[in-house]
């Protein structure tokens, strides 16, 4: 199977999104030349701006495999992933990312914005009860280390 | 209501995660001094490395409000968001982010890694059927513009 073949499958998902009047982006997750999960953008239907094709395909892959990490998998997605999806791909330890067209507006390469990944109008406050917040983490990792 | 009060509520969620042997991070979404959604890390339980406290609280907030955007909302989270969650916060247009302790390893400020947000071992391929992939997008946005 070729990259073109699997991208065609991702395009089918994107066409499905188009039919549903969603921004037409599609994705498939492939292991050993088999598609184990599919997804297309559902932000309108779910009224959830995080319901991107990649997020849906990845979550479906975790469910299908009962595994949290996908080092052997390839993700095919029709458009360059955004920063959120790039982060999700990172956490999944996915081994190979294949995308079609660049996204000059929302692609991950354009949205790093020098350590300000939030909305331009968003306000950020930090350090609220920081010691208590950190203590729980320390407790967890201390215990895990035994 | 103060930031400390709402962070205490996020800490309650984090404690809940700790009880469930999850990495103890908690979050709440607040509008007009009311908590409209809560979440804590569930990556182990769901075997989904994207099931972070912020993602769960945000998705719950979209569901509760039937709205995709949260410009009036504040998100309280016990630990600095990762890049994926920062991206999700961006898409939600959330107005105010309040976090407790810094995360020097996985916080969004450390993980931008000069335009390489993927896992260090991941391979990236782009341009596969790029024209077809872009064409669907153009069709969608042309139609939307009327």
C-alpha cells in the first residue's frame, strides 16, 4: 500500500465532512498497512472546537487497540495539523505523520507564536496555590517511584 | 469568589485523580463565578493520552453550554497546560487561564521546540496529494462565502 492510497482514504473522510457542512478535513490511522481508525472534523456537529479529524481518529485508535501509545502507527491527515493536534500526536508517541496540504493560517508551524499559544485576547494568571498544586504531583511521582 | 477558591476546586479534582492512581491534575471552567464544568486527568482509565484534565473540562463545558466558544470563561488548572491543551484553549477562545504550578518538563512553554511539536522519533511526510487535499478546503470556503 502506498501513501497515496491511505491519503485517498483520508480524503474520503474529508469529503464526508464536506457533505456534513463541516470544514473538510479527514484522517486515518494505519498500522501494518491496515486502517485501524478514521475520523473527520466534527466541530459543528458536536459544538466542540477540539473535535478535529486527528483527535477523533487518535481517540478511536486508542479505543480500538486498548493502547495509549502508537509508535508503530502512521497518521494520514489531509491538512497540516494545528498545534493542539500536534500535541495530541506527541502524547500518542505516533511514529509517522503524513499530511497533504499546508495550512498557512492554522498549521502547527504558524501557531507557536513565541510561547503564546493562547488566544490573543486571553489573559493568563499563574502561581495560584502553586505549592498545593505541585505537592499532589510530587506525592504521586514519589509513590510511583516506590 | 477568589482565584484561590476556584483553584481549591481544581485541587479537589486533582485529588480525585490521585485516588484513581492517575497523574493528579484537575481543572474547572468558571463563568460569572459559577463552575460550569470540571475534569481531572483520566489518561490511564481511558487508555487515552489526550484525556487531560483541561480537555475533559473544556469538552464538558461545550456540552453544558451548547456553545463552541468560551470568551467569558476562566479555566482553572492545577498545573501549567501542555501544548495540546494550550491549543484546545486557543480554539475555545477562552478568555482567562489561571494555573497553579509550572510544569518544567511538559508545560506549553517548554514544548514548542522550534517548530517540531511531534515526538522526537516521529517521521514527518508532507505534500501527499496536496492539491486534492487543499481543493476540498477551497470548495468549502468558497461556498461559505457565497
